[in-house]
C-alpha cells in the first residue's frame, strides 16, 4: 500500500532522503563511539555529548554537499553506481570540512581513529540503506506497483526504440499507454496501440492517466513541438524530447545554456563540471603526497643506483601532450643511455633495445621509472588516473590515423588508466587504447578512479609489454 502511495510524489519522497541520511549518519556516529571507546567504559576520552556536536556538524555538511551535487534529485532511471559515486564524494568532502573545522578551532582531543571508523560507517550505512530502498522499489515496480504512465508522440523509429528500451527495463516502472502519430494508424502486435493523431493530444490527456509525454518526432515537424509542449504544460503533464539526430551524435550529449540560447553538447565529460574537477584535484594532491612520502626510500635508492651504473642525469624529462593539447615535461627515472632529444622524442622503445641500461630494463619492467610522475601530479600537469600522455611527434601521427584520438586531451593525463589496467600497455593497439580512454572520460566517477588504482595494485607493477 505504501508503494502505491509513492506514485506522483517522487519529488517529495526524495526530500525525505536528507532527513534519513542525517539519522543514519548519527547512528553511524553512535556505533563508531561504541566500537572505539568500548561502550564508553574508558575515562580517558571526552564525553559523548562533546563528540556528538561534531557529528551534527558532519551531518549538516553532508546534506549541504549532497544537495549541491544533486544527490536528492529524482533518480528513477539512474544507475545506483552513479548515486553511490555522488554519495561517496559528499562524504569525502564532509570529512574534509569537519577536519578543517577541527583544525581551525584547535580541537586536538578528538580521536583520529574514531573519525576514521565514523567515516567508514557513515559511508556504509547511508549506501546500504539507499541500495536497499532502490532495490525494493525496483522489485515492486517489476511487480506492477509505483508505475509511471508514458504517452509517446511519434510512432517512427525513434518512438519505437524508446518503447523497446522501456520493455527491456521493467525495473524503471514505466508503462507506455500508447502512441500518437499523424501518418501511422497501426503498429505491430509487439507495440501499444495508436491512440490518435497529434492534434488529439488534449483529448487523450483528459481521458487517460498520463504522467509524461515523450516527443519522438522527426525534425521536419519541428513546429508541432511547441504545440505539444503547450498542451502538456496546460494539463500539468511532464514532457521530454528525444532529438531525432541522437543517432548521429558520437557520444552522450548534454544540454547547457549560453545566455538565453540553449546548446546541445555532443559529448558529456563529467570532469568538465567544476565540482568534479575540484574533487578530483583534491584527491590527486592528497594521493600524490602520500605516494611520494611512502615511496621516498625507494626513489632515493633508485636515484643512487642510476647514478652509479650509468652516465647522465638521474631524471629523464620528455615533452608530452596533456590537458587541452598543452605540452608539458613528464618526469621519469632515466632508464636509457643519454641521447639527443631529437632521437628520444621520435623513436619507439623496442624489445632488446640497445639504448637501455641494465638497471633501466628493471625499472621499466617494474614501472619504478614512473614514480617521479607524482611530482607532475602535484604541479597539476597530470592526474593519478587518466589517459597516458604521448609525445607530440606521435600525437601528430595518431590524430590522422586514429578517429577521436585527440579527445583524450579533454582531461588531464594519468600515471595509470583504464586502458593500462585492461592490459593495453606498451606495444598494444592504439585504437583499443583510445576506446578505453574515451570510456573512462565519458563515465568518470571517483569510484571508477579507485577501481583503476585498485586494479593497478592488484595486477602488480610488472609490465610484460614494457621494453
């Protein structure tokens, strides 16, 4: 009965998420307190009342950031992975805010272990209940509850495609009532019926329960769009448009405004969003600093061995093409004999390459030569995760030979990337690498970055294709 009553109130229901999030965060706070301080038996810590003030600060910070990141917007058709990524980002920003406040007020009596346990429990609790709610709603929608009823204006190719997608995803809880079309009067048995012509829209909306009208008409009848939208607005029915040219777009399009002019971008790049840029940059800086500190003994020993085993500088700087096609100098531990710049910038490294030093072969196989690139990350020239940068000489070749090659420069290049953890390192297909790079660019989330870092560590640093 509760599921039936949700219909038509989705926007109101999603606002309740904020209150439930706050409750679960406070629950996580109490649970962290019990786990950390053994049910409060220890007398060497501040009382729960002092701690709880910071839990409230964290809760309100989370709700504010989650609202800004559209976490509380209706998401019937959204993937849970997208929601989980936004949830994690909101928690990470919230803990940064809390730590900043604690540092500002010089509160040194708060247990850092408690904060870590609290953070992990808060992420787990809010993610678990959201997953439970989403799966429950999907289950009931498949059973026929909480439906939204759709009317498709246009029975051509676009309208049929939309209908087929709905049929393949019953978990969305969408049901097509029928079609409107000026030229087609009957469809195959696999489709819902034609209810009339486009000028009969008002009559259909009055006689049937319709939640949303989908305009799936060819651009040649563009003047009818305005009429359909006006009728839907008057009836209080939502309306969406499927552009007739969607099949010629090379990627997922997005909508934006330039003054009063609406613009459709042909490729949605999540890292074009300022919020995502800031979040990824903060993550990169923190990760790079930790990596440099932890690997500093290895880098120190590596530098000594390079100096003792071959002549030339310890570091090798090479020009690469990065974000927005700007060039920068990427750092590596030198693994080859010292050579002219013109030679190093225009030649591939080959198997049994005579230019390598003995220790250099080990560095390249183990990827230890890449460690100085964390300093490129700190300088803002690279990211921890992203498409690998290439030399200008080869970029000029590949952009003519490989379609969409230059799109990889829409984001910062990375030390590791989706192509690399998928086995596309060294002497492998450039076209396959670009396909993986484009997938990463169009589907970026912080969880995707963490997955790539995890796979980088799990697969090991030994590169069989590295010469």
